[in-house]
């Protein structure tokens, strides 16, 4: 796994609907908020994200709130974004969209 350069990140983010690239502590991350009708829906989604993350051995930050889940993917060991992060973001979107 290797860190993606800025040009490739810009190209790939245009293909990933609903996600943003943010910089936190000098590292690029993919971030998206997912909206739910209540806390139970948000928790259920968070668990599903946790399951795909564990199976892939690639773990995001998941912030669960009433009616909202924020998911952040990045490769901690690389200090930025990899192909795996984009793949996992896409899989996360697919979980949400059904």
C-alpha cells in the first residue's frame, strides 16, 4: 500500500460522491456525514461500518451522534490517503445507499 499523490487524490475524489478531502494534523482524510432519522439508525450503521472495517483490517474514525454518523478514512501508517481508503469510502457509501 502506498500513499497517493495530490493529483491522484484530486482525480479520485471527483469520482466519490458525497465525500470531502480534509486535512487534519497535516494528513489528508476522506470524510462524509451520513444522516439518519434517529440514534438507533445511526448506531446500526456505525456497527455495519465497523464490520466491513474489521474484515478489511482497515479502520476508520466513526463518530456516532443522534441522527448522524461521520466517517473518516485514511491510512494512519502512511500519513495520508491510499487506494484502500477510497475503496473503503465507496463501500461505506454502498452500505448507506442500500
